[in-house]
C-alpha cells in the first residue's frame, strides 16, 4: 500500500507519482506483488512487459497527517490489510499548511503506524525521510521544520519497530535536486524514478526474507 498525499496520488501529466516507476521495477524483477488501496489512478499509463499498470493506491492530494490518520481505518476496511506500507512524505502537507504543531505531526505519524501494526502485527512500514521542495521554496523557517521532521522520522521508526513489525526509513533527501521536480514540491518523471529507485532498494531486501 502506497500511503500519503499528492506525491502518492500524482496528477499526470502535471506531475508524477513514484508508483508507476516502482511498479515497472517490481515487474521487471519478477516479484509477485499487488498494489492495494481504495483509490484508483485514472491517468493514462503504458503497459509494461505485457502487463497493465496496477492503479490502486492510498494517496490524497493536499491531505495532512491528521486527515490521513482520521481516514485510515475506513480505507483499510475498504482496501484490505497491507503486508508492506510505503508511507510517503509524512507530515509534508502539515508543514506546507502550517496548521499543526510539530508535536502533533509526530503524534499523528505514531498513531498511523500503530493502526497499521494493530491491523497486521507483522506489517513492514517503509517511511520516507522526505525529499525537499524546490530550493527557492525552502525558506529558512520551512527548512528548520523540514529538518526537524526528518530527524524525528528516524526516531519514530526505531521506537515503533517491534519483534514482528519493522519500521524502516528510506532516505529520499540525499542527492535530490531541483531538476527532479515538476513544480515547487511534486516530482517530474526523473524525480519519480529517483524515488522509485530508493524504495526498490529497500523493498528488495524486505521481500527476499
């Protein structure tokens, strides 16, 4: 399950989700997998190796961590319980909107993880150390909050990992550049491939176990 906001949902052709690029890598790798979610991507995508793109996801553009938390139980009821969750850009829209304190953002992220683990005590959650926005967009105040969330995501992952449920982080920040963005915060095709590559590197290790 790809879980998050607009970076999961995408809005082709204006900007891209990483899901399609990741799907192609998983298909090429011969993995047996199924994207799940209560949302269906209606954009146009090409087939790959004779297969049609799996359009299911759980991304909602503009949604904050609090909104995701409030909706998650119903989405899991509708879509089913995932074995692996790709938790994209946690707290990103909270930072953009400036509506929630960092303490509340951290609480929401912890609660989202707790719900997923309650539904499946063996779930693996891969949580992003989120990619930045355009350099011109990253004001000093925004950057300070952004960096604080980056650091806390690592702490949350360590604290929420159990004997049966791993919470892993994936670094989407290092080497991410303005050339990977379609606008201030969303991915172009190259950006989508960059994010997919980072997810795939972690997923291969998880799925080989």
